[in-house]
């Protein structure tokens, strides 16, 4: 960390300031120029609060040289991580496709979709049981019953299941869930992240719609620092001024995160724009930009879906998407 | 609600579509023009999902005429709401000022600040006990002990206390807390909102940094629909492209929310920009734009604060802010 | 266009309001329900100002059903447009690659780059002669001399040249330029667009960094309505809250624009993020999401570039990018 | 300027790198620590391109300590600037109010408005003659004839006039215009800024809707560096994700710019949100946050305005706004 001091700071204050760092076990690189004095701190600076340092009256500015995350940092984990779930996997040459309806609506619906997405090549079944909805008057999911139906579908098809947790108090209902999804709205629910850090189960961590890439990695750090290294990141669109699409898919986040972190990163092309016709081109773009997987909403009759119908593709459309995804994965040397 | 159909829709599908609304008890205003067919729905359309309707193959677009919230809607509550807490109040001519440190750090600190802000005219004491922090390595608050200290400060000064809840599981620690704050990151933690709707205690609901004004009101609706009408809204800055300030204070939200809702709305000029020198001008702007109160971070030694020091003002600076706020409140016919 | 009236409007005002539309030759679809009155306008509503209509005291809201552009609208031009330039082309099955340095710096530099990008498969040479720079102290381009050098490079390699116009007063220097680029900052320089509409030369119109997709198409409409139908659109990243990349590439804009318009759309993966290591994955993503071409910055020694070095790739890196682009174009049935 | 080098850089490259700065006349503060090497540059670093420096293979990061503008920088101009125009002025204790219609529509209209706004206390008349419009089909202004009408209104009322320049080629029509407005869309039309730098006439420079505060000041720098020191800045709302208002007024920009620059800054509360009912509260907020003036759209019959009617206030509403503005200016010790 580099601390740039204001011009002509009070030397006694500088001494006290520097001494505090020394007592924290940090090495000091002190450089006094004619007009600028710079303090370099070497050691574990993760717990230093940049805002606090900036508030000090002798400080002009503060700059991190290393990222504020450690467990999620590629610098300390050169090899790609691979998260194995059932017969599928994410990362290190493995491309995982999760598919299914926005919400579980009935036994028949989830079984039908599960069979179709499995036949098309998906290795994981998604389906919302607990739904976070902007309006208190909107359908909130089948809850415990929805999870039961997902488990039935798992029995029938063998597909591991992925579903969203919206309150840590529901955790006992998730015992047999294979991958726990943390939704965009809970990406900074730090109490939840902390609890999930104690599990030994894959966590699908979706980026908040106004969260930076660094904040996403810091939220992953909460889980990893707790001891659970099974984190799958997910880019699902951010909120911008453009209203033609519900969100703006930040496709650059995929190759950038691959450089910053060893964790797998997948893309949700359905939530990214809210427009089903864009799912295919964005799914393809995700593969070639380096993503380790996809999560796609598939519904037998999108116009009858109880939520997010506008962004769901039909099973037939999903077949066509998977045909292209397979070809591109081959080119990218990734195994589905 | 207005539904605009695509050109030349299949009439049998239109009939089925319309019949569904009729069965939900809605009145239908059906208008078929040469090129455009429009369906007007009259009645309680709150539970209709616009995205779902848009996904229907015969639909071109859907438009709400009334807002999707009812309990938070000024149309149904012409009079300003007033939330009374101790000797202070928010709304309907009453201007409430909440002040105190970002986090409670020690008994001495909180008592000192409490006395100073009370002397300056604040009617409520704030202080974080549970702190949501982007980094797992940052100070996370004194937790239960912090609440104890706040209660001590309340005993000494008589000021009601305001503090943030970050997990619904901590609720029993908040029995004697006067106003429960829902932070920006939890604005769409719907499980938490639902629980708070069952209490009979004022809730300070902060706007998420990427949440629209409508979404803020929908989150208030969760609490109100649950039976708790004591909601105070708070504008605290939104995330934009501008990086010179931490957030961008959306001052227009204040007069706009006063038109849309009868609920009191206060402003947090400290988090809005993260720069202590801007707190005073923004506090003044808040008063004259129609806000019903302020929440301001005050710390005896900002450069030593354990969090958010850069945005905290000193007790002396707070005195100066309050002098101006009092004058402007007088002009606005609001009682502090 | 649909106009929704306020409840119980003054009938005499409604009559005057409706009569005005009738006099403009529009057909009226008038529908009065119990609570809602709706006016549908059929005919050429392009020149109606929605804001003005909304300002009328009897109006609740106004909604366009058709897009506010005509010449740029796919509804009126079902076939993809194709813009031919020299031996290359954009659109309708043709994929055009433009490459070259951010700015022309010397005769040797531009010739070297031109040869290399041609060998790699680019069909067009780019190079800035007039550079719009945020700072008045930054390098502003070689101007007329830069255009001379580009024309020399064209002679040597046969590559048509693409360069940016920053003032309509420089137009006479652009006589032999093959494609005139309108930069992001001039996308809404309507006087310039109007002048370019009088030419019979391809215009590369870059999206403004805070312009919506609709605004981009409206700017294209200025050129097309003037009589010049040779417009190539370019997505080059928008400004969002994310600071890890200079801009956020809005990849969804590509397939969305293909649906809204028949005009070719290309992508600039260099300006999109400002990070050279991301150019390759984003170039690939562009091809498979449906783009009709690419514009890529290539510099022999990026660290010595006089502008935008951080986002330029070397000729060797460009070779590798083109190898992948060719493969993907084959898959997409597009001819380079 | 601080340059942080990568770990263990090639010493010969460092030497060459440092030598280049020395030859530019900069003083070097070289500090080599165990893990981090830092180069401090002292002197005139304005013309150094940070992106270029970052592109160098031995560089980790670069950081400016001083702002990249000089003429617009308060550090070099401690005293507030004051721009005098006729009997009014902006800055250094003077508060200037500009008012008038969005566009000049007729002789009668502009005279009527001019008389009313003068009576209410405005010292300057605005009115658009050349209008930049998103749609080529929208009203584009009365052009030269509009300027004639403004000059007539000036004769009748004595009010200096403010109107927008959209092409440098129209400049000869602006000879008698008192203040030339550069609109948000032309804030980075650097060719225009350069020409305006050669005049000796006040320039009203509006912030682009996606331009940062630093970019606004850099655009002012273009004009100032050219020799014209009469620049009035204007905050008029930025583009964010919030759609309830047309733009989001960045009120924090006002006190922040007062700290960074000595130039006067005024606020346009009309364009900031596009909603006439919000003009009054935002005008008041502007005064108390430290603005040096206001520019407000006033139209005798907003619902009949040829542009932007939705955001215009009536002359009566303007009277009420001015009553409050006067009171607040008194409190702020500013003379209208």
C-alpha cells in the first residue's frame, strides 16, 4: 500500500502515524522528497481501511498495490479452480450448463423441463423455490414444496439441483440441494455469506446489479475465508442508463475475472437482458469470452410462466442454443 | 392497466386472454381500432405481473396507469404521515435530526458524541453496532456490546436510538432500540422486510445504491402491507459513473417522493458523498428541497474513526450545520 | 401512438386536442371507458413531440407503439443492408475488419502497421489524424499531415482508410478518405450529421458513451434522412459505475440492433475496455453475437503510442486474434 | 505524479524511462524499496499521458497528485472569479438568474416572457434559436430569426441574452449575443471550445450528461487556455439508472466544484429532471448548496411549448420561485 502525504506535514504526526504501522508488523518504505513524502507499507495490509487512512489530516491519498482479497486472488492460486458437482463441473477445462424454469410451479412442469434440458446436454437443473420479488403482491415461490419437487426431479433425471437461498433461516431445507445460489440482491448479505462459508457445499454467487467486480470478489472472499472454497461466480448483468434491456450484460467481466481470480465464472444470459431472443447470441458470446458455464431459464410455455416469462426460452430453443454451445466449447477446448 | 395488443392477433387467443382477467374480478375496457387493439383493466391490478403479460404472444406492450404500490401511495393517503419517536418526530411539519458516529467504538466515545449532538439540537442518536462491510477483514462492529453502549447513552441523554439490523436473527437484541435501520444493502432483503412488517416500531428504510425510487416504495410496501405503518424513507446517494464522490446524492428524489407517497423522507448527506466537507451544503439543500429530516455522522476524531472517518464531521462542525438547519427549518415552517 | 388521458378530463379540451391531430392528417381511435380514456393515433406520428403531449394538462401519459425512426428501421427494410468499400464490405453476410493505430504518428509507423494488418486479414486501415482529447495539453494528432500519411499507406497496401472527422470544417481534407468516422463524442453533433447526410460516402457512426440504442439509431436517422444510406453503426462501450474497465461493452446491443435495424453494426473491443488483454475475447464475443465487423487498435509498440497505448495490441497479437475471428466467421457463415 | 513500478523491473529499462522525464525538465524523486519502486515526478506534468505511462511494461500504476487542469484550478486562483454581464454577474458574491423559454417561438412570446422574468428579478434572458434535437423530425428552432427576436427582446427589456451555439459556423450570428451557451452535447466538442477560447465573451459551459466533474473542468481548461477567462460552469443533471426523472441532478457537484475551481457554477433545475413541479425545490437547493446562479425555463403556456414543455414553469410559478430564491440569497449573503 502506498500512502502519499500532504505537503510539509507535521513531523511529529508523521512519526506517530508510521509507528502505528510498525506495531502492526508492517515493513515501512519511507521516502521523503522535496515536495512529496511517500510511505510504502509492505506486509499484510488487508485489514487496513483506506477510507480511514485518507481521513487522516496528514494524508493526501492512499493507493492499494495488491487487491484487497487473498483467497479469491489468482496471484496466490495460479491454477484454475474446478468445482465438481455430480457428473458435471465448472472451471479448469470443464464447462457446466445449468438450466430450468425461473420458478418451480408444479411437479409436472419441473419433471418435463428437467428431462428436456438433460436431453439437450445440461448437467444441472435450476428452479426457484423461494423467489425474491420487488412487489409483495407478486408470486413468491412454492417454498419448501418447491424444493421437494426439485428433489423429485433430481431422482427422476439424476441432475444435481441449483436453487436460491433468500434467508439463512431456510438453510435446513437445503440439505439435499447440490448448489446453493446466492442471488444478486443478497450478494452483500454478509451474514448469509459468513454462514455459507461454514458449509462444504458449492455456492453459486451472483453479482449484484450495482456491484463492482472487486465487490463480487470481496463477497466471494467472505465465503472462502470462512473455509468453503467451492465458490462459482456468476455475471448476470448490471444496472446502467440503457433501458432497452433490463440489465446490461458486462461481458468484459468474464475475461477480467479470469485474470484476477482462479474461481470459475459463469454467465446468466436470461436475467442479463430479460429478452428471450437475446439468450442465444449472449450464451455464445459467453463461451468464447472464456466463461466456465451458463445458467439459462427454460420454460415449457414461457407466456404462462409465473415469473420472468419474457426471458425464458422454450425447450426447443434451448436445444438450438446447446447445439451452438457444444460447437464453441469444442473450439475452446472445454468439456461440457 | 393498459394492454396494447399486436396487430391482427388471433381472436380466439384474445378471448381466452380477456376471460382470465374477467375471472379475476377485473372490469375490461376493450377497444378495437383498425390497427391497434387496446385492453384497459380496471380494478385491483397490483398482483398482475407485467413481465408475464408482456411475454404473451399476442401482447405488444403493457403499461401501468397507477403505481404498483397502495399502502405507500399518496393517492390513498392525502395527509402526510408523521412518525413519532420519543420527543422527536418525522413528517407532517416535524423535522427530525439523527446524529452520531458511524460505529459505536467505546462507552466514552458514544456518550461524548451523544451529549454533543443533543446539545446541538439532534433528537436521535445513531451508532452502528452491527456493520455490513465489503471486506471480511474490516472492523465489523461491537455487535451486542455496541447496542448496550447505545442504550447507556440513551439513559444518560434521553435520546432515542437508531441502529442498523443486518440479520433478522439479531432481532431480539433490538427490543429497546427505538428505530430499526434497514441499510441500503438490505433494502431488497424481502424476508427481513416481511418480519419488520410484523413489528410496531419505526423502521428507517434506506434506499439501495442502485434502487429506483419505485423500488424503494415497493420495499416500504412490504413493511406497510405487513401491518407496520411506521416507515421513514431515506435517500443516501446512488451509484453512478461519477467517481469524485462515493455516491451521487439524488436530491430530486426528495420532492418526487413527497408527491408519490405520504411517508416521511430524510436524507443522509454523509454517506451520499463520503466527503465531510460536503455534509453542510447537502444538509441545507435537503431541508429546502422538502426533506423531513437528516441523518448525519458525527465523530469526535474523524481521523481515528474505525469506519467511514472521511465522511464524519466533528461535533463543532455539527454545531455549525445545525445552526443553518434551524434557520432553514424556520423558513420552511418545520419544527425541529 | 397511444395517449392516455387523466380521469374526467374537461371534454371541451379533449375535443380541441383531438381536432389538432385530425388536422395533421392522423386517424383517431378514441376509446372512452368508465375510468380511462385512451386516444390512439394512426399515421405518421414521427414529428409529434412526446414531451410536449405529456405536458398537456389533460394527458396522463403517452406511449409510442412504433419506433421514432423510419429510415433506420428494419420494419421498413427487411433485408440486411450491405455497405461496400473497396474489396471489403459490412453486413448481409460480409464481415469487415478495420485495424490500425489510435493515431497516425509517422510515415514509417503507419506503413508498417498497414502491411501487418493487411497480411493478417484486415480489409480496412484505421488511424487518427484529428484526435479529440479530454485535455488541451494532450497530443491532438498530426491533422492534415496524418491524412496524407494514411493516403500513402493506402497507395502502398491498397487498404481503404477510415479516419475520424472532428469538425465539419475539415471536410475538404476528407475527399479521398473512404469511410468517415463520427466519434462517440460527436454522435449527437446534429449539424455534423446533417452535413454527412448530403455525402455519398460510408459513415462509421460510433455510439456515444452515454447514448441509448434508440438515440444511436436516431442519429443514424439524421444521416439517412439526408439521403446518405451508407451508415455503419459501432458499439464501443458505455459509461457505467464499473471502473475496472474504462467503459462497459454493451454486447447485447449487437443482437438487439440487428432486430431493430437493417444497418450493419460493428464492435470496437479496444475502446470498450481500454485493456489490451481483453481485446481478443471481446472480438470473439462480437463475432458470435452477430456483429458485422470489428475495429481494432494495433500499434507496433503500444507502450510508445502517443495515445491509448494501454488498449492497443501488437501486430503479433492481432495475428492471433484474426486466426480466431476467421474460424468463428466460418461458423457464422460470414465472409471476411 | 507518482509512478509505481512493477516488482523487479529491468534496471536498464528503468534508467531509460527516468531519463526521458529528466529531459522534459522534470525533477525526479526516486525511491527503491525492497518490493516496491516508486518514481515521483515534480514539475509541469500536465502534458504527460497517464494511459501511455500505464502501458509501459515496467509500470504497475500511475497516480496524479495534482489535478490535470491549471487555469481552472482554485489552487492557482484562490479568489472566486466573477463574470460580469450587463448589470448582472455570476460568482464572488453575485447570484445570476437566467430565465426564458426553451425555444424562441415568436416575437410576442419572447417579449412577454422577457418582461415577466425581468419583473420577477431575472437579470438575463435565455431562449433557444438553434436547438439540438435527438430526432431529425422535431422542431429545430427558428435559427437566425430566433436570434433577431432575442435581440428585439433585449432592446425592449434591457436584459442581456444567453443562447446556445450548436455549430462554430454560426458564430457570426452571435456577435450581439451576450453569453454563448455550450450545450451538454457539445461539452466535448473540442474544436468549438478552442474557437471560443479566442473570444472575449462569457461562455456558459454545460456539463455533459455523462461527463465527470473533472472532464467538465478540462473542457473549461480548453477555453481558458485559449485566453478567454469568462467561463460560467453549469450543472444540469447526469444520466443514471433512475428513470423517474429525465436526468439526476448532481447537487454535490456544486460544493465540490467550488472547492476545485474558482469559476462560477450555476444550476439548471429545469433540464435536471424534466418535471416542472421539481424546479422550485431544486432551485432552492441550488442556492443553499453554494451555486452562483440558476438557469430556468419559463414559458407562458408550457403545454403549447414547441419543446420541453414538460419542464417549463409559468411566469406565475417563476414569481414564486424567485421569492424564495431571494430570501435564500439573503441568508447566503449573495446579491441577486
